[in-house]
């Protein structure tokens, strides 16, 4: 049997190993952010598939962000789509390195999905280190010209089939909300990997449109569809009507009761978040500060803005402080309103 002294020695060794494994950065001489990032590569996790507006935004940010991060590291994008963006979001919270070498962009509906107890949530939005948001143009519910409808009122009388990724994403929720609150007859077909696949399904005639479409994204990806009238918006989801579609009503402007309108505004609240960027929880505070400054400097960069315009990417940025305020407001939504919103955001439960 081992002696008491040998047991204590073994325990001390185990404690020493645990301490040494806490943080490689913590046990080495303290480095400035520039010293830490020099020669490193930062991975930017994008919760959407390649080719869509979210991915385009992420790659544009990555290209310019690297110039403003101290130490000039490389920034590479890694797509991690799936489950209505939950795969990427959960990875950033639970599995991504927390040492400053991983950041991410997720869809703006994630805080609302969490606060209403959304299925598949394995993160706490309040614990992410939010870096800022590039902003976003209005979202829309868009339909193909052969659908046989011209307004939301028409969809109350005729079924319209929309492609969707998952029930927690904007490709599903915005249309489902109108079904539940106003009696529209949208039917969502889920299982598409991303927006690119939904657009191909529209062309093949499998579906007749899509919900949660970024107007700026559609302008970039399919300008000929909009110009020819093959694809057009029935409703906008945002704060003010887009100048290109002044006659298309906003989500919360549709004919509804006061309570229905409050719920429509809550469902539309993610648009205020735009396209957010974040670092995982527990990322060192000095590196978070450096990343936040780099993000904001990027948002003000003339070359970044000029290229964004050429890509039809709208940049209406929020800095980290303002973004956190918007997310905190979502997290503090009155319980009675959340109870009524939950069945819309979690269909079938």
C-alpha cells in the first residue's frame, strides 16, 4: 500500500498538471495582443453555408479585419452550417478555442431563439463576447412570379410553398408567425442546407419562394430576378421600409390587433441586431478589446466600405456596446409576451 507521503506527492503532482493546463498563455510571460497575434491565424466561424449573403459578408469582413488586428494575423473563414445556424452557434459556445484565435458570425435570431427556450439551444447569448455588427438590410418574404399571389392578403386565400433550412431559422419563423397570427397559408418545406439550395429549388419549381431573405443579398445574388419581377417581396421585416420598395409594408404594419402587432415586432427584433460578430466566452479581455477595436476600425475603413458597396452589402454598423444593449433588451422581454411568442418560434411543441 502506498505511503501517506507518496499519496500526497502524487496529489500535488496532479494539481500541478491541472494548473499548467489552464492556459498556455497564462503561464508564459504576458504578451501584448500584437505579440500574441503575430504569426497566428484566426478562424472566423460562419454559421451559414458558402455562397449566400451571410457567407459573403463574413468573407468581406475577414479580408479587411486582418489589417486592423494587432500583429496582423491571417483571418480565414470556416463555414459551419446546419440546424438553422445552431450547429455553428453551439460550436462557438461549447467547443471553439477560447484563446482569441477563434471568432464567429451567427444569425441575429439566436438571442431570441434562446430567450424563448428554442430547441437545440446550447449557448447563453449573454456570455458571448460580442464584437459588433455590420448591420443588415431589411429581410423579406419573397415569392416567385408563378405563385399566383401579389400580397399577404392573397396568401390568406391561397397556399404558397416556401423553402426553409430549419424551424428555428428566419427561413421558417417569419412566415410561420404570419400563419399563426394573421391566418396566412404559407407551407414551409424544411431540410435545405442553405439559401443557395433554396434558390435552386425555386428555379426548379420545387418551392415558390423563401422567408427571411436579405434584400441586399438578393440584389447581389439575383439582380435579374428582381429587375424582371420574377421574384418580388410581399412584406418587409425591419424598422423602416427600404427605399427600393416604399410600397411594400413592414411586418408590424400589417393589419392586426395590438397584441398581434407586439408579437410581430418581437419576431422582427433580430433585424436590429443585423449581422453580429462575436468571440467565445472566456476569451481574454485584452484580446476581446483588441478585436472590438479592430472590428470598429474595419467598419469605418474607406476601402472596406467601397468594396462592400460594389458587393451590394449594406453596412449600417453597431459597435460592441450598442449591440450588447440590443441583445440585453431581447433577453429582458416581458415573460407574458415570451409565452405567446414561444409556440411561434417553437412550432410543434
